[in-house]
C-alpha cells in the first residue's frame, strides 16, 4: 500500500496519507511526506492540500517508536518544511488530529476541519510535551490561556471550539476537500505569514501560569510534563521563535527518556489492549440490563448503565428499599447531569424501579449487588432463575465470595459469571470479569461487549480470594500493618505512600472506607476455619474505632476536622501487639510496600489468576489509586527498572 499519494487537479496538489489504523506518523510515512513536500515547488501547482484517508487525520507520532532512537525526518522538520514552501498548503482535517498530527497542521498555511473533528495535544497524558512546534506555534495562534490549557491538560476539542479559538480557519459542513481547496486557492492569491512568523499576543499576567499549573496538577497529579509544557510556553514571551522551538525540542527529548513517560506509554498500550479484547469479543449486545440491589454499589452500577444509554430496571426487596434505591440513583444521575455528563430527565425516563426478582423478568442481563453472604446470594439467584428467561445472563458483583459457590446452586451456570465493579461504580473505570468454569464463551463475550459499551476497562480475573485487586490490597495492608508493628507510625507509612504518588496512604484509605468491612471478612474466614491471625485492625474495630464514621480509626477526626490527626488512643490500643525495631525511611517504606504488591502480583500470574502483568497494573491504577505515571506495581518493579525514587 502507498502511504502517501499526490493528485494534481486544477493547479492544486492533494497529498493523501493512508497509514491504518490511525495514520500515526511512523518513520516510513514521515519519509514519504518529506519527499512529497520537497517535490511540491517543482510540481507546477499554486497550492496544496494535506489530508488523510481512513478514520481520521494523523493521530500523532507513532508511540511505538518512542522507545528507540529517533529517525529523521522528524515531525518538526516536516512542519518547518511546510512553512518554508513558496506555496500554501492547507490541512483538511477529519476525525482525530492529535499531537504530531496537529503540529503538522499548524505548520500548514491554513486549516479546515470537518464538523466532527477532534483536535488536541494528548502528549502530557504520555508524560511528554508537544515537541514538534506544538507549544511554540500555539503561543502564536491562540490566546495564552487557551494555549496553556491545550498544551498542559491534554484536552481534546471539537472543530467549532478550535475555530473559535483560532486553531482552525474554517469548519467544513459539507465537502471537506472542496473547502480545503477553496481556502488553499484564496491563500495562494493573498498569502499570509506562517505561524512561526506571526507576532505573539501580549504577554499574559504571571498569575496565568500559577493557575494553569494548579489546574494541571489536579488533572495530572504527579506528572512532570504539564509544568514543563507551561515553562516552554511561558518562555516564548522572552525569546524568538527558533530559540523557543529549540528549547521545546530539548524539553521533549529529555521527557522522552524519562521513567514517567515510559510508564505512561506502558499504561496507554495496556489500556488499548484491554479495549481491543472488549471490542473483539463479538458477543451479543445486551438490550435490557437490570440490577438487583439498590445500595451504594447497585445504584452506582444502575447509574453507569443509564449513563451508557441502556434502559435499566432496578429492583429491591421491599417497597421502602425500592424507594430509597430510586432516590439514591436519582441523586447520582443529578450529580452526573451537573457535570454535563447526561440529560437527567432523559436518563431517568429509561429507568424502571421494581420489587424483587419478578420485576427483572424482562431483562436479558441481571447484575446482582446484594448483601455479601452466600445464603442470601443463593436465594437471590434461585429467584432470578425462576423469574427470568432461560437465555438471560445472571451475574454477581461479589467482591469476596467464591462465584463457583453461587454457580453451584444454579440450573444454568453457563449463563453466569462474576462482574466486579468498583465503588463508585458510575465513576470507576475498572471492572474485573470473573468467569466460573461453567461460564459459556458466549456469556463472557456478551459481558466484554457490555464493559466496552460502559466505557470501562475490563480485566479478566481467575477465581481466588479477592480476585486480583482485593487480593493485592490485602497483602499491601498486611505489609503496611507489619511496618507499624515494627515501630513506624501510620502517618509515616501514609506519608511515604503519598510521597510515592498515591493520593492517600493505606491507613487514611481504611479510615475513609471503614475498618469494619475487612474485619467482617476476616471474621468470616476465621469462622470458616481459615488461619487468619489477629491483627492491629481487629484491635481497633473491637475498640469501636471503625474509621471516620466513628470519629476515629487509625487516626482521630476531632469534631469538624476532615484531616486525619495522629491518634494517641489508637497508638495505646495497638501498642501491646507492636515490637518496635528499626524504622525504615520513606523511600524504603514505599519500595517495600510496592514490592509486596508486585510479589502478590507474581503469585497471581503464576496461578493464572491474571493473564498478563499489564492487567495487574491496570487493576491497581484504575481501581486502587496506584499512580499512573509509575506504570503499576509490575511495571515499576520489573527487571531493569530504575529504583523507586520519591515523587518530585
Ligand atoms: N501511535 C501508535 N499506535 C497508535 C497511536 C499512536 N499515536 N494511536 C493509536 N494507536 C493504535 C492503538 O494502539 C490501536 O492499536 P491496536 O489496534 O493494535 O490495538 C490502534 O491504533 C487503534 O486505536 P484505537 O484507540 O483503538 O482507535 P480509536 O478509533 O478508538 O481511536 C484515536 C483513535 C486516534 C482517537 C486514539 O487511538 C487515540 O487517542 N490515540 C492516541 C493518540 C496520541 O496520544 N497521540 C499523540 C502521540 S504523542
């Protein structure tokens, strides 16, 4: 296949690139572009159009090439070559024009975007900055606050907004190519200076950089790239284009070699691979999902289904519980509507709330989210099998019970599996898909498809206590407790994990969620005869310290205080179980705890509970707050990985 073809008609050359699936600017494509651009002056044309065949415009640099030494021609050289031409080239943009693709477009004399086009600089999400003139040309094309937003947040914008901001000249409603040709002709008649020669807008007030940094820190916590992008942008106002561009390139090259960018690229491909599994499943489409149980989890799952556009039935045991479930769900939908995620009235028009399994009779999928007790679950599934059609899929959202024990009571276990959502289910991107041995391939395929439609990332987990995520969580918490037993304070451990990049340490997180949940699980395991040793968490629960909700857990939360305060009372309670020794420093604490997570991850892989290390990384990042820019516990402890330094 030719990567690039040039057609000349009426004095205008149209360069069409075709590099499926997303027209990434791979080395061969860049070489073809360089050749075609160089040939334009001798082609006897007055103008040219640069466009792409297929799904969209150039989706950016080929991310797979970032791991190796760069091969010329670089994208920034192509953008410079476009600017240096004696004739105008207009970018005709449809679909996504991202990263290097948008940078090439900014090297063109003009830009026309189709109405559905999407433009942006996602580099920061990969730990990079636009390094091919994207920052320095944005400084000249856009108002400073808009340039700051685009280069530091990675926000993708639509064609209309791009036109309003000055990033594109026109939005094409009809024939994109015809309108690009028209603009090219106009620019041939009345040329204008390229972006690099355009004067900068007046310098922004210094406060802009502070607020831009704060906004970026919220969206990309711990990631260095947004600040670097803002530094490069701010420096434009003190220097000429070429110097600024060289600084942009140098910063890009430095980040390209950084551990953060390697980790973020790893997560990018892990997510794409997971999404591909969902897409490739070819399973039947679920048409009428239902949820049994309208507590926090059930209502959250129902909200996620409504947000994905499904008609949803939510059932509870009694009229009172059904009314409470409806109110809970309406609250979640109202909150989502407030954030502009949906139209609350329209979403709720697709909701039916009813009582008991018979209310779910018409559903082709029912997700059970009731109390975590095997007897309760079995009764509920028996009722569901009696009420629903034999083809209906019945799944459990259990997080700790063995789905095989639920399946054992079913007449049609081939239509059953576990689907473990994370709370709040309408927000959290992760779902663990847990088939039982009897689960039919068609059942699993339909669930993959559902996960894809929900916009979530699914990870297949085998059956073990806690599946992938909660099993690692248990080991992580036990290791954190072991550090406290050895004399570290909970605050020191939490501080070390925050320093590593978590938003919260393990003890703060337990106080937030409540210590009673894990305690109840330990008690259940003990009652079943498992050798679960008494731990510090048990002591706190027995003393009524369940966490924030009781005013204290590992920490105290004095009236009105949201911040955890180190607790003398908790320290006194746990002291008899502690054997203080040498307390490690913060880096050592983080390295030890992440090492424990990775060790559990390796055991999980050895047992076949997870298929690949990157699945474990996704579970930790999307479900448990592991810092994305560390790449996950398996990635950051892989052989040859740099030592786990503290976050800047
Ligand atoms: N470099 C290399 N491969 C890329 C890529 C890139 N810039 N962007 C996407 N791909 C790959 C994906 O990994 C996937 O590969 P696979 O089929 O082997 O799994 C394939 O292209 C299709 O991508 P997918 O995301 O499934 O397609 P989509 O139509 O849903 O979305 C995009 C297309 C372009 C919107 C989306 O892929 C995207 O946002 N890519 C990121 C682009 C980016 O970050 N560019 C800046 C680079 S600095």
